[in-house]
C-alpha cells in the first residue's frame, strides 16, 4: 500500500472520528437540554402544587376564621337580647309596681270616703293586666330561646356539611394531583424511550401511549380546575348573611336573620 493510500485512510479515519465526536457532542447537548427542560418542568409543577396547597390552606383558615367570627357575633347578639329582655321586664315590673302603689294610695283614700265599687273593679283589672303582662313576657322569652336553639342547630348542620364538602374536595384534589404526577412520570419515561427507539412500530406504539397520557393529563387538569371552582364557590356565604333588626311590640329591639324562617319568634 502506498503512502498516498495510507494518508487518505488516516485522513478518512480522522474525519470519522471528528464526525463521531461532533455527533456525540450534539447528542450530549441535546440530552443536557432535555434534562434541563425536564427539571424546569418538574420545578414549575412543584411550585404550582405548593401554590395550590397554600391556597387550599388559606381558604380553610379563612372559612374557620369566618365561622369563629360569626359564632362570636351570635353570642354577643344573644347576650344583648337577654339584657334587653331583662331591662324591659324590670322596667315593666317597676311601672306596674308604681301603678300598684298609686292605686293602693287611691284605695286607702277612697276607703276613708265611701269605698266605691268602681275602685275595686279597677284594681281587679290592673291585677289581671299584671298577670297577663308577665305571662306574655315569659311566653315571648320561651319562644325566642327555642327559635335560637333551632337556628343554632340548623347553622351547625350547615357548617358541618360545608366542612365535610370542603374536606372531600381537598381529598379529591390531592388525589388528582398525585395522579397527575404519576401520569407525568409515565410520560417522561415514554419520552426517554422515544429518544432511543429504532423500530418504527414500537415508536408508533409509544407515541400512541404518549397521546393517551396527554389526554389523561388534560382531563385531570380539567377536573382540578372544576374542584378548585367548587372550593371557591362553597366558601361564599349565601345572601348577605348579616342580621337585621326589627322593633316588635313593647319597644324591644330584636335581631332577626332574614335567612332563618324561625328567627324572631
């Protein structure tokens, strides 16, 4: 073999080596780029998951805070009503006692004169009025307390149902997130297999599996969005939720919740 042929073979070998090195370098850069993209995608998914969990915790804390504040307002309102009832009862008893004292004085004065029958009749009517007024106050307090008890039971039932619904949504959301992570892991594995597959049939099979996983991911994300929408909607109170006050007979201010058909009895 001549020197020219040897030189050509050496040059060809060097070119092959250079090409192989270039291909290896390109492949290495491609794998590094894909790895960086995979890590960035995982980091973005992790941040999104942490953000969703943070929002869920904040929503649960907000609901618990609103429930505690509402219960505190209800306790204050009950105490205010009780104080108002006691004041009204004391004022009425004081007025009745004053009227009784005046009537007694008039009776004594009348007895010194002719002891008129009309005066005794007035006294009887007043005594009946005192008894009727006491019964009305007692009956009113009993009905109001019973209405408050029923309203508290109904409200607690609604709160328990809301909490149970929120817990179920959170559990389902967590399950969907875990399923999403599992599907993405399967998809990454298929993508890694696609980089090295040579057989076209196997490649088409992997692409079909990847498409199916993409569809599952889209369905999973849609379910998560719907669940998050349900979580936000269930935390909104129906109606204005603020107690309104009305002034019934007797001048006593009574708080009335427009959402409670039993309130105000």
